[in-house]
């Protein structure tokens, strides 16, 4: 059982790396198996299709990313500072990716949304669920800031959605220009969305 579990994990890790670098459409099962170092028959033992594998990779990637988001957004710190730390961690990941692969890879979920949203309903719906969860997590932090009187917003959820959209959009720009410095304005842009203009509040978050 241990050997079969190891083969499945090798396939998942290889597919995660290849999906992150290349996207979905250009990948074939044989290439994934070669990268994983397992026979092609092993693939179909664990996954009925490439789409099923992609969904498994998305879930695996999201489990790790959600853990990172929770570690930052649920930390013992002021809410807006936590949000800023999340954005800074996003920039740091893109810089690490460029250092490892020679290119900014962007967000796997954003990349797959652009590539697959009109091709695979199951993938599209799973990505929708993930982004809605991200919005919920950001919304909870913004609500905290609102309760503390640090922001005044008519709809915190709409603002949270705009923050996530801003994050995804600037990560896309960083990928397009292969330049993580595109993310330098991420926090100022999101701060503007939150309406944080008070000089004292800005200084406290610097």
C-alpha cells in the first residue's frame, strides 16, 4: 500500500509542478508520468482522466495555500497589518518562483481560471469555491478592522472581493511582465480600496 501511495504522490507533485509552469492544455499524461518516474498504467490506476488529476492537484495546492492564508490572517496582530502581511507573502512567493524557475509563474488558480473556465465545468466550479473562500477570509479581517474603527465601508464583502481581485490582477501583471516588482503597489492599491487615508493609521501600518 505504501508503494502505491508513493506513486500517487509522485504523480500529484509532478503534475503540480508542470501545471504551475506550463498550464493544463499543453500537458499530456505521458509527460506527467515521465516527470513522476512512474509507468503510464499507474496514472489510470489513481485517476480516471487528466481533468480528475487537475482537480486533485487544485485541492492539494489549495490545502497548502489555505494553511498559509490562515496562518497569516488568523495571527495575533492588528487586522490591517495581517492583511498587509498576506499581500507581502504573495509578492515573496512570486519572487521565490522567479528565482527557482527563472520566470514569475503567477497564481495557479488564476492561471487555470483564464485557461479552463470555458472548457471544464468541474474545474471552473472548484476554482469559484476557492476564490469565494478567499473572499470570506479577507472579509473576516476587514470586518475586524471595521469593528475597531480603522475602516468605514458600506459593504465589507464587496471590498474583500475587490481586494482579492486586485491581488489576482497584479499577480497576473507580474507574470505577464516577468517582474515581481509589479506587486510593489499591491498594498497601496488595496489600502485605497479600504479607504485607509488617515496619516496616523498609515504610519502605524508602515
